[in-house]
């Protein structure tokens, strides 16, 4: 089967196109990865090339040994994925120790997987384990309102979580565990992968100060929806600040009532 026609590729493409149109992906900003199911890789096996060269991942992910990932290419533009996935994305295979990757499809005009591959794979390893294999998508974007907040709010999980929960009644239902924040860090390496991974053990959303956001999801809809929800909350917050700040908001008791009615495991640490 032509990989470009596979359902997982169609889902991947739809996310990249929708997300570019949201304004979250200037130039080559942001990246996306999908852990391919064994039956999906089986269906396209005849299209795959043998691994030519193995490259260091830059972190160790033994639990991902032998897995295949569809990833965006480094320096490639999200808006171009729909036009030529074979040039702008790659399928990579992880070696048996979980230390190296090899390219088996894509990047036909040259290039390499996203520079954030260490963070993507570290997060895949953590979420695969925590969700008994259900989580398959890790997604990074540069949404403007969320980034703007990292210049004005203290860089604390509790403050970001509480402010963004307050911005729309159903937000605590979408991200009841809250949001993690890293301070500004150099992107693209093991240090930022480790810092993000530590937060991803607790949360499904991590904001990188003055840079962007990482989210995860069992499928493309979940990951896209989570990014969209947090960014919309941030955009409401920006409007509220611009209009002179909150005059009233949802009470602590309101959140507790919501958690009970919606039967969600709300992180009540952030209500204090
Ligand atoms: P890549 O082009 O290497 O994916 O980098 C984009 C980015 O957003 C880095 O954080
Ligand atoms: Zn980035």
C-alpha cells in the first residue's frame, strides 16, 4: 500500500494542515510524531527501505526498541507536509537497544528527523508505559497566546494551571491533572527532553517558557484537541488581562462541584 494513502498518514497530514492554519507553525516551527501500530507497519512493509545508517537518538528509550515512528523532518514546514509527505516526514525505526534510530521511509530530498526527537521519544516512552500502550501521539507547537503568558505569569505549574482552568468551565475536564512548565532552556537535546519527561510523568501538557507547548494523545484528535483547548484558554486570558483583569471568576467550590458532577480526578493541589 502507498504509505501516503495509509490511514495513519492521513491523520498525521490532517493535524499538520489544521495546525498550520491555526497559526501555530511559523516557518519550520513545531514537530509531530506518531508511534505506528504493528498492523499499520505490516500493511506498508513493502514500501520501507532497509536501514542504511543508524544515528544516535541522544537519549535512551529501551522500551521503544523495534518500534516505528512517523515524524516530521527537521527544518521542514508543517504547511508542506500535505503537499509532499515523502519529503517532509520520515518513518524511523528504533534499534534493539533503544539508543539509535534509522530512516526507513521519507525525507526523499534529504534531511533528518526533527531536532526535538529526543523529547518526542522520551515522552513516547513515558506515556506508552503510563497508558499501557494507548498513547501514540506527541506534538509540539508554537501557539502565540500560550507563549505570551510565559512572559507575564510566574513560571509555576500551579499558577498556569489555575489561570487556564478558570478561562473556560470545561478546561478542568480536559486537563484535570494540570499543566507543567519548564523554565527557558536550549531546545533540541537531552536536557530539555529530561525536564519535559519529568513533567510528562504527571501531566499531559508541558509548556516551554518563551518557546511553545508539548502535548500527548492516544490519537491525533486528542493531541490536537488538547493543544487547541490550552491555547484557547491562553487567548481568553490575554483578552481578560487586556480588558483590565478579572472582576469575577469560578470559585474553588465551583471546581469541586464540577469535578464531582463530571466524575474527574481533579488535581486539588492547584485549588489551594
Ligand atoms: P525542527 O524543525 O527541528 O522540528 O525544530 C522546530 C522546533 O520547533 C524546535 O523546537
Ligand atoms: Zn519549537
